[in-house]
C-alpha cells in the first residue's frame, strides 16, 4: 500500500524571514528529483537591521517546530545570510534544534563559509544590499573564519521588499564594481537578491568563482543530507563540488 513517498532521498526544511520572496523559487529551481523542500517563516518586520534581526531570533524555534513534526526532516537551515551572521551560527543551530531536534541544523552563513573553503578562496570580495552596520559585522565574521575581505560594498537598503526588487542586470554591474583584482572569489550576499541568475555569467566575465547565498545554501544542505548531485548552469560550486 505504501511506498517511500515523493521525497524518498531527503527532506530539507528552511526557516525564512516573514518578508522573504526569493528563496522559495530558487530552492524549487535547484531541487533534485526525490528531494523535498519545506518552508516555515519566522516573524520580522520589513526592516533588516542588526536590532531587528537580533530580536527575530526568538521566533526561530517556533517556526522550526512547524516543519514535518513527524520527525522525518533530515536537514533544517535558517535561510538568511545577514540574520545568521548577526545571531551567530551556534545560537541559530540551537534554536532550530529546539523545534526540530532530529534534523541536522545549519545556517546560510555556515553554507557561505563551507562554500568559500570548497572553491579554495582565502581573499574574498563581497557585494551586499545591506546597511553598513550589517556589512561591518559581515566583514568581522568572515575575518574570524579565516578569510580576508578585499572589499565590501552595500546598496544601503533597509527593506527586504526593496532587496527583492534589485534587477539582476543592475546587480551584475554592482557586483563587478565590488570585486577586486586580488580576490580569489566574489560573494554576493543575501538570499533576497536574484543573484542565482547571474552567477555563471559573472564567473565567465571575471574568471573566478562567484558564489551567492541561495546557490551555496542548496549546495550545503544537499551535501549535509548525503545528496551528491551536480547541478549545472548556476556556477562552478554546484557544478563541480
């Protein structure tokens, strides 16, 4: 009567900001057959600041608890780059596991660090939509993890509803301005940005790895779930690693 179900290879949960409008589309686009992607949202207003992200941490456990309460979730990831570096990887994992104790818990900033190591980057240029108060914390977070930030440039946007409307064409030009000749990789930070669409194009133009938040997040959660599929068309990380 029963078979293994549609998501027999892995079940992956994502806790997103209440305001998020890009990540779900990107995760469904990248999802291999047999892998389920499931989403919950933690409350935050349409303001991305150090203060709002810090307060939002208190809702992560509740949101995580709404994802497959039968305990079948394999991996759970907090899908916000700025939020995970402001809150910190350890607290994010702890909050997620309060709600989903049987799943491997991780965060988008963890995925970024693992991806940079996978492509062999030590010097990184960073393009973001964020305010400088978040950019400053991102630089420090990357430095503590052993990376040198050659340059970081932010669009100084506070509203998530503005970040999701930055056109890929504009973002590509902005990201190229943020890059430096001595960087080993360019990182486009923020799951709200439509950077997945331009990663391969930028790699060809710049001649170096280009990683972006949603690309690295899917790569990271698949590997945590034991899925080794290679995905072409969205940069060398998903294609080669």
